[in-house]
C-alpha cells in the first residue's frame, strides 16, 4: 500500500445521506453537515479529481453544493464515511493498482449503525475505478490503518482485535492478513485511540486520529497538553510506543485549546489531515493551534500547500477530514 503522499489519480468521497450519522439532525442540521462535506470536496478538487458516491435520493443536494467540482457515482448509501467503507488501494508486484475490499460491518456491528449498502461500497469503488479487487476476510476500515509506503502499518488493538470485528483473531493472524493484502511487514500496535472514540458513536479506536505517518521517516501524534483531558495520557503513551518501536522522528501536534462540548470531551485532532497532490487538507477549529499545526505540516510536507478547512461540522458527526476521504493512487506501471 503506497503512502498517502504518493501521486493520486483521484480522491473518493461519499455524500451525506439521511442515515445513522445524521439521524438526530433536522433539515437544517443535515444541510449544515452537507456543507461541511462540500467544503472538503471543493478543497480537494482544487488539487485532484474527486469521485463522489451519491445516494440516488440525494443528487439534487449534492449538485447544489458541489456543482461540477466532483464526478458523481450513484449508488445506495447508509452513511458517508468513505475512508472506512471504501477500499484500500495497493500496488501489485507488477506495479498495477488493485483495490483491497475489507469486510465493513458498521464499526463492529454497533447498535446505531446500518451497513447493508455501505458494505458493498468497497467492491463498487474498485469496479468503478476499473481495478482488480482483492477480497479480505478481515473486518477492517481504512481509518484503522495508516502506512508509510515502505511496509510499516500503524494500528490499534481495540479495532482489528476488538468487539464485533475479529474477536477470535490473534495479532499474528491480523498481521498475516495485512501482509497478504497491503504488503505490511512491520505492524506497530498502539493500545487504543482517543477517548471520545469509545463513546456511543465512535469507531472504538481508529488510529488515523491518534497517529499518522507524515513522511517516510516522520510520524505525527495527537498531543493533548491539558492534563485534565483523558487524551493527555493517551498521547504520552503513543509517543513512548512510537519512539520505542520505530526509527521515525516523532512530532507532536498539539490539540486545540477547546476541551469539551455539550457531549463531553472533544477529540479535535490535526492528525486527521488528508494529503493530496501538491497539498494537505488540514482540519481547522477556529483555534490558535490551527496555525501552529499548519506550520508543522508545512515542514513535514515541503512544497505542498496547506489548506485549512473548518472540520468542526465533521467532528460533530464522529470523524474528521481523513475519515471522509480515500485516495486512489496512481499505478506505477
């Protein structure tokens, strides 16, 4: 699996429908959610093509907000988290591109989720991209892995080994399947994700909000510096493990100053950024730490434009910019 900063042919996204992630929203709230997704579509489209999966009932709203900035692919949807339901693209031995289709079951068969349609999106995207599909027997989501393009994968024990996903699998079995499908030969296991991710509507520990490769020898991690927030201890643990198990430079991305919202501890994170051709789409929170994070990522990704997009409307629904995007790399052959 190539690193995210390698060249892309396109970015895949999914348009918010009237589904589980918007079940508590009125018409205005759903419109605001769609506006948050549209802002990411438009930001990414300035750098590379966007292919947007849209439920047949939602083509009008998608057209209204993104216009011709994206190519629409019409298909039934339950939800809108493309990173998780979509495939992970990989280079084969002959340098052609294949699509790994994981089993998607609503982040471990969570009671609030539905996945009748979303479970088919991995195959659909692979077919629409005209790439051979590698089927996996493992329950997994793209947000549960992060790679350096050289064989190392970051993951968390509470996802691949967690309740509702692959509870009978061992670490060795997970690692063997990741080697078969994405070519990972070195797995770095983190114990858990951020605190809010274990609440009712969380993913139970996706790694792409905690730690991410930001270059072949660089890893950024979520650094909650306020000791009153439970993620402070999570970040310190992650920093130690990454330092012990990798040779990468470990860089702290300080969390925004806001600690809580009306639901409890927030998980606002700059780690959950998305790398595009010539740019980086970075979560923004109208916070003084936005500029600090942008400055750090400028150094991590020299020559790329850092684009800040307000991600609060996405995080309010349970994820960030990385969670709603999925790169289709360019074939090497």
